[in-house]
C-alpha cells in the first residue's frame, strides 16, 4: 500500500506530460529569427514547496508536510531539445517523518536536507520539458541516493529570460519520497 501513491504519482506525471506535449508540440527552432544563435547555458532560481506524505508534526501526529524549498539549477543545451545539468534544492526547515522497515516503524529526522542531482532534460516542444536524473539527498543525519522525475513548463520573456513552473518527484532509495512544486526564473546565456 505504501508504494501505491508513488505508482499513481508517476502515472499522473506521465499523463500530464504526454497530453501537454501533444497539445503544445511546436518546433522551437522555427521561431528563431534568421542569424540568431541559440544560447547554450541556463541558470535558474526556484522557490517552491516540498510535499512529504509520511511527515510527523511537532505534536507527534502523522501529517502531510509542506515545507519551503529553494533551488538552483544549471543546464547546458546539447541540442535545441536535449540538455544536461546539475539541479540542487534545499528544504529550509528541519522535519521528522515516519519510516517503515518491513513491519517495524521508525522516526527519521532530517535537518535541512540538500538534494543534488545530475539530470538529462528533453524539450519536445516550445514550453514543456521532461526531467530525469539521479543524485543524493545530503543531511547531517544520513545521505540517501535519489532518482528524480519531473516536468517543467516555461514561458519565454524578453532578454533571454524565462518564467517556469516545475513539478518534481524525488524517490529516495530505501527511504521516503517527496514532491516539489516550484516557481522559477531562468536566464539563458
């Protein structure tokens, strides 16, 4: 039962991505003016909230936690559709969550965990980007490996700026999982 919400979450992200890219699939290169060069680098600052279903509130009750996050991403465009990058985010509060090990339960403490991932991104159209990567969530208590799946939807602004919303799902290996919903500003150079 624990993994049922994870499977549902992945399927939901996949369906949103498929339907969004089908509706907005346009060739981004066709919109460039003649002689304009594509910028290869992108840096983004993101503010968001991490959603942790297995959280424990200050009174010791099980509760879905929503915690503030900050993110800093760097991407390098290989082609107009593919990029590689390093994405980092930090949950800026300490928290506790309930962890299940077989039939045993334990309380896991996390002190401002920092997640760093190496990612590959694919942008099939003008706005939507798929994100897949792996890395680690680092905290004083323990470090967990993680796999990240995500979607990002961006709107171009003047002067090589972009406004975007993102939805990431971090699967911590042998630990908890979390969603991050964010709003970011990017600069291409």
